[in-house]
C-alpha cells in the first residue's frame, strides 16, 4: 500500500473524481470547476488545480490534497482507510465496461431508452452471474440473497460504449449503479408493497438493503419506499400519506435532514429514526462500519 505522500504525488484529483463518476462543469487553463462532491449545490464552486493537484471548495473555504478530500467525503475514515479507498477506486473502471455478447442470442433482454441521458438498456439478468457486481455488493456489506429480491443485473449502452450495473426498477425506468457510476434510465420512486400499514422510506436502494441486513432474519412488518432521489419526495406524498405510520431513514447530510424535518412537520405520523446510525452519513456507511473486514477484502465504492 502506498503512503499518503505517494498517493498525493502520483494520483491526480481529477482522475480520482472521474473514477467516481464526477466530471468538471467548466474547464479553464490550469484548473477545473466542479459541483462540490461534499455537498449539494446548483453552481460549480469546487476548484481543482491541475498544476498543484490541490482542491478548494469555495462554499466552505476548505481545501487540500487528494487524501484530505477523501477524508472529507468519508469523515469516519482513517488515513490508511482513505488510501485503501483511493487505490480500490483507481483500479481501471473498465471492469464495469465490456463488449456485449451477441444480443440476438439473449432471451432475457429488455429495451429501455431515455433520450435525455442517452442510456439504452438492452438486457436484464438475475443477480449472481456477474462476479464484478457480486463483488460490488460484498464491498457494500450486502449479501447476494438480500439483494436478489430488489435488484437485477442491468446491461446498458451510453452512446457507443457498453456498461453494466446493479439496477432497481422504478415507476419510469431503472435506477442503476456500479462502483464508479450511478444514474437512471428514467427518474422515479421504487415502491415495494407487501400489504403492511407501516412504510419505511429510504433515499437509495443500498439504504434499504442495509436495513434488511441489520435487521437480520426478522420478519419486518413494513412496506418500503426508495426515493432514488430527494427530488421525488413531492411526487411521493400520496404514497406516503396513505400509510398509518412512516419511518424515515434518510441520509444524515444537510439535504437529507432538511427533508426529514419537513416531512415530520407536515405529516405527524412520520418518525425520523436516522439518529440510530449517527454519526454515519447513511445506513450503508453504518453497516460497513460494523463489517471492517469488507474494506480490506474488496475495497468499497460509492
């Protein structure tokens, strides 16, 4: 494993961000401007100097090296864990890009094209056949048997390139993610109904899967709503208010806490239980913290 000095000297911040699926919004001579990966913002105020290989977030007046950035992105990491995270993420992301098989021979293909983001889905498979995706689940401390009920392997094109990821069906398409990228073929919520009168609400699918892992073999008397994005809260109000009680398990960042506060104020039968995984950002961060061997085995991506 490299030292912190070697990491900062040998890996460009822009290359690391690209490996995480984060790209600059503006390019200038010698520096790049991004929307901050540390918070939600509408205009790019996160600067990366290509010459000095340093970053500064003008919204918070914080900055530093690549190691400093990863420590800000994962506040509970030690320096050694930050180095492990960087080295894992900088493994060529080609592991999630491939030349597809002859599509005429596949019997389980599905086409789902979104003209706005250029994603064309052409094949859906059961989880377990793709070792890279199974390893990604393991890196997030999620068992294959837990994910199979809620997720599929999704194979898709973006332009002339082919990729695959873990997909969750929503009302308008698929929410897809792999170690280096997340996006959707159509924006919408994912509702998993089992006839219960309590609804558990999550921001992302890995939060729901983490909830199931943490509860073990318990037979949870809950239906599940995965927002896939906080922007979907407004359109979900009819679903949320139709339940007798609502348990909120949103992220503990600024936007997630703001959304939880608004929901609990608007709907008296909403209960925010996110304090149960404080000081971690979300349920999956908490789950991984309970399984430290996961990072050593396969490395972890967002």
